[in-house]
C-alpha cells in the first residue's frame, strides 16, 4: 500500500484528515507542527516512513526544502490561490460586516488580492496589506518568517483603531492574535482545495512508485583488466559483485566478462545512491586494486536500460580520469555525471523529425510533448483523467484540459470512458492514446 504523509499545522491537519477516507487504497500519516522550526524534524521522520509528502502550503514547503533534499522523498503542497482569498473576504464581509478599509490582511503575494478585487469589480481597496512573496523563491539561504513581526503588524493597527479586524494566512499568527484578543480569522481553505490537494498527492505518489519500478542496469568495466589469471580474477570480481547485488536486491549477470552487468530496479538503486552516495560500490575499486568505469542506465524495458547503461559507460570511458568514473543515463536520455565530482547534466536526446513535426501541429514545444509521452509511459498506457495529467505536469486541471483538447483535435487521444469523482460532481472523462500517436512517436 502507498503511504502518503501530510504535514501541516494543527488547524490544517484537523481540516484535511476528514477527507483521508476518500482514498481507501492509500494509508495517510499526519505530521503536525506548531512552529516552522519543527518542520525539519518531521521531514526526517517522514523520510523513514512514507512514500510521498504533502505539505499544507508554501510556508511549510519552503522551510523544508533543504531537509527534503536529504531523502529520496518526493513532495508537493496545497497552493494558496484566489479562491481562498475570495471565500475569506466573503466570509468576513458577511459575518463581521467589516469593510475592506478596516481590515489588516497578510498573504503570500498581494497580487492575488489585487486580481480578486479587480475581477469582481470591487472598487474598494484594503489600506493595510503585508505580504511575503520571497517564500516562492527556493533559495539556498532560507529567510526567516518573522511571526512576531506579522503579529505586531495586525496588533498595532488594531490598537491604534486604524483597523477593526485581522485576516491572516499564517496559522501561528492567527493563534497569537486570538491569545491577544484581537478580532481575527484564518483564511479559509476550501474543502475542494483540500480534496484536490490529496488527490494530487495520491496521483504523484502512484506515478512515483511506477518510476521507481523502472529497470536499472549497471555496466561495469575494469580499466586494467589482467591478461594473466583472468579466470581467477573474474571469479573474485563476481564474488565482490554478488555482495553488491545483495545490497541492491540485484542480479549479477554471469554471461558477461567485460563489461559486467548488474540488474536491479530504479527504486533500489536510488535508495542506495542517497544513502552514502554509492560509496560502497566505489569500495570495489580498492578490492580489485584499480579504477573502474561504470555506466548506469534506467529504462521502462530491459532493452532500454541496457542500451542506456552502455551509452553511459561510453562516456565514463571517454572521461579519462585516474579514478573510478560513473555516469548515469536516465529514461529521457539525460546524462548525469561524473558522480562524486562536479556533476553536470546533459540532454542527449535529439528530437527526431516526427516529434518536431507533431509539436508544430499541436502548437507546443517539443520538450512538453516529450513530457506528455513520458507521462503516457509512466502511466503504463492506461486511461487517464485531466487530473492525472495535471498532477504529473504540476499545472491546474483547466490547463491540463486545454492540453488534452489539442491532442483530441488532432485525433491523437480518444475518450475511453469516464469515472465518478470522490465528490458528487459530474463524471470525469478518461482518455487514452490512439494508434496515430503511437505511430508518430514510436512509443
């Protein structure tokens, strides 16, 4: 069973956990924090327990970026959007009868508020708005979110009788304002956003599981293979490789001499790669008393993975280093390496004429077309919904529907059926590729 972690404040976990039962095929684990300072500890815990992590919003996601990088843990967050702003303003206006000019408001980006008021043709504008747009910039130097500063912003305005109510996007600020007796509320997180956030996390977790099951092949070549006693050397080397295979849950091919091939899956290999950075493989260099050349290939089929490993090995051979050299070539022909040095990434895939031609017909760039084809492969050619595609591309469902329409218009997709969503809304269309798309892209 897939395990999805959900990380957020007490208020968020209380609201979102009501919808866990909508996904009976998934096990959810809640991680609650009272301060952003606790996020790293919770990520560390989640990194050992879950397959995927859903953050309550951009704040938690921002503060967890460095710690996330330490684990092979994919994650997403529930975005702060215009619907949240609209419903919050409507609620305060209806329940509290407070005009905009008498409110103090904080939110990630004041442009969201501006867009809402402009599109609803509301001419009044709030006088006191504080935002923190830097939260969207994933930088190495993490800026502190100064909770006391936001509390003072709302409190001072209220005490000076410039405002009568505070609307905040930060749970910790809301809790402090409540303790101080300042009339305030936390911005509403619509149930639809919570459900869609869970659905996106579940979709991405499933796709990630599929990717982890890709075949991985390690092609190993001994740079100074001995010309004498080669049978003895080969047997000793195979023994060392079998020890590595146990740690990778892998099979060592007995059919090859040079290069030697080790077969495993991507999930097992990447788990080890993030644990000690494959250093135990480099220990093989010491046992055979000589440098290695290694190519690691990922693919959806055995043939693809073997070919990618062979190509990666060629780059390792050309690198001409005096020590062990490792290159990786993934399913998209993205070359990474040499590992453990100043790693660089190169895209080796040259778009063929069919891809270029089809991209022009669809009025989209070849990169996004290749991403769509990758989605089809990762989804194992099963029928998919606009929500599935939106989760993979990390775009809105409406944007995904517009993308799907381009393929429908060119008869590259066909409506294969429909599914009933978890809420009682309209059924959603399911799509599948046509033979025309298979012919164009050779997938």
